[in-house]
């Protein structure tokens, strides 16, 4: 049997949201990550798109449910339901359009206003393949990420550079947060989060959960 199991067989489900200005490549990042090597599904729900992909962390299968804005960000009207239960976020800007980087601060504030303090945030400079059009230096973005205590990576959805790395790093860091909280509670993480219970990364209603044994997804 291979390292990966059936689509419905996972240990953790983490909701990750994509945010940032319209046209920065969020949907392309999502499709590049979810359509490669693993089975995935996508559907529309409450006006947003989401797709899934599973990765392995230690000996656990972590399934990401990644939500895309489906154009809502054009109207600056992303609803609180979009953010609810998210334990990770990719905040995306376009390295060739400075205004998209300027707006990162507003998106970051919105993220933090609507999610738990423990959310794992990755600042993503997309379209890094357009080297001759670059408007934001790696150093400038890295300095911002350090100031705001977020992770940072530059990607190219077109050339498939760092896309897997960005998503995988976010999911791995979420998994570490969950494991650390379990350890701080004095429990072994494998027993502290029994299957069928919600993962309380945050205090809000959380879509991110531990899979119930023998349960089939609808």
C-alpha cells in the first residue's frame, strides 16, 4: 500500500483561504496545487470555490480544503462566512503590480479581524516568472512579512515554482500548531485529538476537524 490512502481517508481537515486583490493569480495557484498528483474535488458553495488536496505530515494524512474568493474581492465584500473556521491563509499579491502589494496590509487586517490569532498566514508574491516587470523586490516583501510575523514565499503558478512549497508549508505549520497545543495540554497529540472531535485552533465554529472513523464524506 502506498503512502497515500483513499480520498476520504484522512486524519485532519484544515480550511485554508486565499485572499488578496483580484487578478493576482489566486485561482491559478489553487488549480496548480490541487490538480497535480492527488485526487481532488471542486464545487461552488456560498458563492466561493474550493478544492481539496491531501498531504502527509509525519504519519498523518492532512487534507486541505482551500477556498477561493470567486471574484468577491473585486467588490471588497468578502463575507465573514468565507473566513470562518480558517486555520491557514495565503495572502497573495502580484510582484509586477505595486498596488496589489500596497493592499496587502488591508487584506491582512481583514484576515486578522475575522480569524483566530493562531491562524498561519503565508504572504505570497505570485507571477515571479515575470522578472522584467517586477515592481516589488523580494527584500521589501520579506521585510514586511517579518514585521507582521507571517511566512513569505514567491511563486509562479505559470511555471509551477514554489506553489506546492507554499501550500505545504502552511499546512505543516498548522499541523505543528495543533500538535503543540496538544502537548501544552499535557497530552500526546495523537491521543489529545481523538477522531470525531473538532480541533479547537480557534474559538469560532470551526470547519477544520478531525475525521470521524468510518465516516464517508457526502
